[in-house]
C-alpha cells in the first residue's frame, strides 16, 4: 500500500487523533511529521481515554510501528513522560522510532518562549509556551541540537557551550531574567541521550522500508492547515508546516509515495489564541457549544474560540493540500440546535469574495456571508450509518461536501472508534 496523509483542515483540534487511530487499524506504520508537544491528540478505545502530545496516535494499534519524524521538535521530558504513562497502562512502547534528525526542545527554548510572549504584551500570538517556536528558530539558525546529538556527549558539549552562553546573554540582558546553568543543561542532555537511545533510528528508512514491503503507512499531521507557517493566517500561526508539504520534508518521503490526502474538518470552527476567525459565533451561542463539546485545549486547557463552519477557508485548505477525501467530525455536537449557519462567502468592503485572502489585513476586514440551514431535533450521536441521521443532518453533511468540492468518506459521531459512519472507505 502507498502512503496516506491525514491533515487538519482548519485551525487544529479537528479530532485527528480519533481519525488516525481509526484508520490505523489497516496500517502498519503511523508517522508524525511536524510540530511538537504543542499539539494534543485524544484517543478513546476499549481501554479508556489516552491523551498524546508527541507519540503518534497509531501506537494504540499493536501491529503499528509509530514514528516521530525529522520534522518534529521533541521535548524529551514530555516524550519520556508519555512513554511511561502508556507503558504503565499496558501499551507496548518499544515499537516507537524517533528520528535522529529531529530537533530537541531545550530548557532555554521553553524559558525564552514565555519571555518572548510576555514581551509582546497586547500583541501576543497566543503560543502554548512549550518552546516550539524557539526550537524551530534554532533549527533554521543552524544552532539547534538534534536527537542524534544526545547520543554523543563530547560532540554535544562542544556544540552546546557557545549556544548556552548566547542564550543566557539573551535572557539576562534583553529580558532581565536569570541565566540557566550550563552544567544543568548538559547533565539533562546526557540523561536524555541515555533514556532515548533505544528509540533513536533513521526514521526515513523505517518509513521507506515499510512502503517497500507494501504496507499501509499513515502520515499524521499536527495542528491545522490554517496554522501553517507559510500558508496559514500569518503571523497567528504555528512554527512548522502542518499542510501536505510538511509530510514530505518532515519524513524524508517522496511526494510520489503519497496516494491519498484526507482532510479532517470539524462540523464547526474553533481556534485557540489570537488571529482572525471570520465566522466566529456570538459568545452566547459559542459558550453553549463550548461547554457541550468541552472545547478546551488538550495542551493548554485554554477555552477555544468557536465559529460556524467556514467553507471559504475550507475550500482554500482543500486546494492547498489536494484532498482526495474528507472526514467530518463532531457532527453530534450540533444535535439540538434549531438552526445552523454556514459561511459561504466573505463580504469585503461591500464586495462578495469566495477566495481566502493571503493578507491578514484583508482577512480582518472580511465579514461572513451566511447560509442558514435548519437544525435537527433527532440524535446523530453514536450513529454508524447515514440512514440513522435526521434528514436535516444529512442535508448539512451533503452541503459541506458540495461547498468544499471533495467527497466526505467518514463522519465521526462520537469520540469512540465505533462511533463512525463510513460512507466510503478511506484506505
């Protein structure tokens, strides 16, 4: 089997964890290609609820080799903590492969993330404060530390000494903060190297070998397309490329190996932090939905902003990624709403536009053009077949499919694996 990518189509939090876990039942390798522990994926199976930040969701399928690719930035403390938690619950974690090329989130990255965000004041981006942005900055500046470096203490010491001096000067002289002792950082790195050594691999070879054997490979995205560093709502974006391009660079994978690209859409819109959300609901409605769906960040616990489904942003995401199929999640959250709005266009200074603007200044001027559809009194929660949906819910699913211009293959009607409608198999 070729590779199939599973990509968040909105601003993240679309329910990719459940989708990847569900599809991983037919896969042999699940490879995460971007982001860090600023992502949070929740999976519910017969053993309970699992919250993952770095470990690929496929680890809960016993036949799967989970891979953390070179495009991910890894906080070893977080990763090792996740692995212990999974192991304590009976999950075999020894299958995990971590790229020797993946960059490490260092203690000074976490400190600088908080200091920089605080210094922005009212212009704060709304980062998770987990050091992801500073880690990617060091990667681009060629002063980063890679996972493979942790296995060579002497080499690592030579690399780190000048970097720690520079970071401490930045913290003390620019931000007025205390320095981080170099010996503590080095000691921590040596311990990380010892603990991570059993997992470190050339993961591009792991993925390529799996494909060569004809096995199914899932490429797991983190965050969402509209948070993409290049193609999202810049500067209110993440520090990596969650869109399809990141899957190739983040895993050392040829684009020719990717046959299918599945976009995961929530039945409404959410985002965490600052930045435009054109179809944002009035707070009274948003508050009801937020509590019903418990729309709070898995990583930060922050309340998510809530909006109606934005088909303009959705078409943009579908075109950018080349989606071959869609998954619609959390349809059940809309049960009981008397009417449901869909943003079908934008009003820009009195002119109707149907293309997603690239300029933040332009996007902030846009106002939603809504199409209102009837809600439904019946229940979609736990449905496993389209015939079980109220007619109005079916019409809503069909309308989203029509507006995006791509077929919906799966509809998620709850957090559990079996709470899934298969209109057409993805794999």
